[in-house]
């Protein structure tokens, strides 16, 4: 039997990647930086999917 699609593993960020992202967002002077920082922290702390997070908004 032929597989329809190859099995795709989930993509994840390491703790180092998360720390770098949070450090950048804390220093950023871009519009909505605080909102983005809080969204990423919520995703990291709760393991929500993006779709689940956006359904809350």
C-alpha cells in the first residue's frame, strides 16, 4: 500500500529559542510587541495550538 503523505513530525522551539524570542519581544519597540510577547508566553506555558489561541481572541 502506498502512503498518501509522509508522516510529519511537529515543529517545536527549544528553551533557548524561546528565551531569545522573549528577550527580543521585551526590547522591541514595534507596534503590538507586548501583545505578541503575551501570546507567545501563553502558547509556551499552556501548549495551546495556534488555532486554539486565536479562537479565544
